C-alpha cells in the first residue's frame, strides 16, 4: 500500500511538473513568438469602426504585423485612415486621374509587404505605361462577398471609382451564408426572398462551441502557441523528407482533407468542385446568393458611373499548391480527385470558373481571364510576392485590352 501511495504521489508530481513546464513554455512562446493574425484584424466593435460595420477590421493607423510563411521574416505596415492595408487616398479624385477600387478577402489584403500586394503592383504597372491611375484596395481575411458589397456602399463609392473589381475565392460561397465561426460576427445577413436580395440587421454573436471543437481541453490546445509551432515544425519536416522520397512514401500519398472544412467535403452540401453541372442544394443556394450579391455590386457601381469587373484567384497556381499539399491528386489521364474519409472522390477543380463565367454572362459583368499561374507560398496557399505580381499582370493586360476599361483609362470617363 505504501508503495502504491508513493507511486501515486510520484505520478501526480510528474503530471504537475509537466503541466507547469508546458504553461511556462506557452508563456515564453506567446511573449517571444506570438502568432500574428495577418488578415483579420480585431473584432472589437466598440473601438474599431470597421469592426462595427463589417464584423472585424483594423483601426485607422493600426500596426499590421505579418510573418512570411516560408522564411519566418516579420514585416509590418500601418493601416491607412480608413483602416485598410493600403496607402493613403484622398476622397477627392485628382483631375484627369482614373480610380480603380478593388474589393476582396485575404488574397487582396495579402500576406506580403504592402508594396507587393497586387493592387499596389497594378497601380505601378499602369503608371509605367503612362496611365494616370489610382488603385484603392479594401479587404480583410475571411471576408465574404456580402461584406465586400457593404464596403462598396459604406466606403468605396465615396472615392468615386471608375472601375470596381471584385476578387473571388471559393470560400466566399460559404462565407456569405454565415453559418459558423467568425462569420457570425457580421452585423447583417443577406438572403434571397421571393427571388430578390434581402438584407437584415442582426446582433453579432461569437461562434457557438460545437462538436468540431470537442472538449474544453481540446479547445485550449487548439489555441496553444506551442501546439501551433509544433505542428508547423512537423509540416516543415514532412516537406523536407518528401523531397528525398519516392511516390510510394506515405507523405507523398493523398491525405484526408481537414474534416472541419465543410466546403472541402466532397460528400457535403457546400462542395464547389462537383463533377455534375449542378451540385447539392446547399452549394446551389450559395451560388444563387453570390450571384445576387455581385449583381447588386454591379448595380451600385454602374449607378455611380463605374464599370464592374470580376476577378477569380482560384486557378492553376492554387491547384498546384493543393497538389503539393496532397489535398488533390491527379491520375495519368489528368483527372483530379480528393481523399475524404479513406475514399478518393473524383472532382472538377475548375467548376467554379465555369459558374463564374455563366454568372458574368447573365448579369452582364466583365471577368478577368486567368492567363498566368499565381505562385503560392510553400507553407501557405496564399499568393507570394511573385504570385501577387502575376495577378496584377493579368488584371493589367485585361484593363488595357478590354474595350470598355481601356476607354476609361484613356479618357478618364465612362
């Protein structure tokens, strides 16, 4: 009995020592290696104007600290007076200039230094060939089309843009539905009522704990900086090992998609890359809502005298990243598939491009063709510096060759 008592006390001391060591390490990591929220900003609606309007954002002049996913280099910029990751813009447009407003999400916000985000590069490209163009960027991570529509109404139109570009991501389709997580912080909801777009104000609320978060212990671990960096090291090691492995090595086989990513579940209602012409009712409802939202953006833009343009950034560069992460596999015939719960599901990765082109035709909107491959970070599927340049070059080529937009650039009127 005495032996068991000593054994029990020893085990308790060991557990408490491990817990204390973990907490101390967690404290040190949080102090010296904080995880930086690179695209979202803050949700404090009481002090941040954009958080009150859209659900989250940065304060005017706030420091935006970011980390390069591949090198670990930390860089920072300052939000402009509107709270956007962009240079300062005066409301009054300079005489003879053309204004281009870009609305988007984390891909427009960028996880590259400010001077390398594609809106800034686009302005430089236009200036280099003699166009007096000013490019204005508005967007935050996790934004949906609904928030971009509200930003157009609340802030964008005040700059009297001549061209409005809306950047698309397949995540937008589910984000617009505001089903869970940070999307519940939006103070509004859009829905289709009798075939028409309807908006209602709602009281923002934090996401409810659900089964995906599990027990309180699991929720704490998911927020741990130590666990975050352990997973990051594990990922980097697997990447390094895979460089020396053959096709039969486990790390080179397709891996199961994150079960907490409903939009990537091939058997779920919100899957974008379905083989058939139409998907499940959930994704069809999401596409209908998206179409109504961009149609409204187009209506507001044209009412203000601006041309409305769609720009998709989920293209072959993103597909290459998904393949690199083994989220998507390709057989010898060039067919793509995703692994879900132990089974490979055939997919059509460019289904969303077909749908976007159909929507553009129906509502009479212009759409930028994806001519280039937008390169991505190795440890993150957002466009890197080169990827941002290629996006800017695709938009530049479109603007100077498309009849309506080139006329605007040449004459400053629409």
